């Protein structure tokens, strides 16, 4: 197998060449094993997706809470006044109807 290198001439060069080839082979085996572990890869991807979903949910909840607080703070005072007047009208009508049924 000529990989662009000259042939080793001394026993030390042969040993270095063997060690280098062994390291390359080990890296290749690890890479192939990682690709072959479909269950492990799927599990990691599912975990990552779950973590992303949790983060997104947290962010949305935070933003919704801030938006609601902002809406309450910015609500004009007249909204409360209108609600009070409408409540008074409803109560007044209810009381009048009840009295008219008793007297009538």
C-alpha cells in the first residue's frame, strides 16, 4: 500500500509506520462504529430535540408572561371605569327586575 510515502528502510521506520497505520486504523474503526450505532445516534438526536423544545417552551412562557404584564400595565384607566359602569348597570337592572316580579 503506497500512500505517497517511501518504503521504510530501518526497523525504527517500520515500527513508526506500523504505529501510524495502527492509529489511522483505530480512528477509522471509531468513525465507522459511530456511524453504525444508529440507536445511539437516534437517542442523542431525540435528547437534543427535547432539550431544544424545553428551551423554546421556557422562552415562549417568559415572553407571554412579559407581554401579559405589559398589557396590564399599559391598560388605560377608562377600561376599568367602563367595566365598573357596565357592572353597575347590570346590577341595577337585575335588582329592578326582581322588585317588579315581587310587586307585580
